[in-house]
């Protein structure tokens, strides 16, 4: 069936065959125009449907179908939430990293202090158990007015025990290593004792002429170096207790073995 066209009324060709060819050509052109217009209308309809679905999805909170491009786009609120958690995660990771660095620096600082103390004093920091200190207190048999010295007093636990047990006597701790001396200051800052004092010195340079009782927990070579000092400075009757390491050339008046997880031996001397 031929489609009417304005050209049918304008153009005129002599002969029936020529007229039929012209009408067929015009009919083909009309069909092409109709197809193009139909395709354009379908595209507009599809685009309008997509926009409507996206608008409905934004209002309802339900994401559009997966085959639509809008699934790859997020609302401003969701983006803010993702950015917030990303920033918080980054902050926590950095905070943990900084904390680990600080812990490492503190450990390194304490190791450095301990190493310095060992090098300068030639004696490592080894705390003595409390039950051994109690036995030392018994062996000292101190009285009012006595002067007690702890040579290499460490964290101050011995002078703290003696000072508390004998409030009418005096206890002096001598320590050169920075870390144990700092721990001593913290101890007596928390629980001060009026009859206790500490000296940040090398005990070989501390005069001991007024000492009545001395305790030490030192290496054998250090103990031997102190013997001439004791013989020259200590007054008669001064009691000295050495833990684990005796004098090689002087006999103790008493030897006491203190049992426990680690056995300790106390050597008691009188000068």
C-alpha cells in the first residue's frame, strides 16, 4: 500500500512506469523517517524510566538494579560515612605505630641506663627477694642510733625494710647506676622515711667511719676491692653482711643459707 505524500501532488512525470518508480521511492523514504522517529521515541522513554527508577531509589534507600549504571554512584551521606571510617582507620594505624615507637624508645632508654650502670659500677642490677632481706634484718641485730649502709642499694628495698624496722636507727643507700637510683627515688617519694637517705655516688668514695652495720650484694672482685677500705675505715665491732660472695682472705663469724626458689648464702663478718 502506497503512503500519500505531498510530493505526489506536486511532481508529475510522463508515463505510468516513471510515476510508479517515483511513488515507490517516496514510500521508502517515508518508512525510514518513521523508523527513525520511533527509535528516538523509544530512547526518550527508556531514559525517562531510568531517571524515575534512580529518583525512587534515592528516596527509598533501595539501590537500583545491578545492570544500571547508578549502582556505581553513592549518595553524599554514604560517601561521608566511608571517608569517616577510612580516616579513622588511618588514624588508628598511625596512633598504633607511634605507640610502638614510644614503647621501643622507652625500652631502649631503660636498657641504655642498665648498660651504663653495669659498665660504670661493674655490678648488674639484681633485686634480692624479701625473705632474704628479712633474714639480713635478723642477722644485723641493730639498735637505736646505729648507722646502716647498703653498698649498691639498687631500688632501695633493703634500706626501706631496715628503716621501717628500726625507726630509731639510720639507713643510707649508696647507688651509682641511674636506673636503680631513679627507682629508689620513686619508692621514697611514694612512701618517705625520715631516717633513710640515698647517695648517688660510687661507694668506694663514701666514708664509712661512722658505720655500725653494712650490707652488700656485689660481685667477688668488687667485694675483694672493698676489704682494704673496710679494714682502714671501719671501727671495731662493725658488722658486715655479704650476700652470696664472701671475702677470700677473711673468715665469716657466721654463714646462713636462705632457702627459696633461688638459694642465697649470707656471710656475716665483724671488723
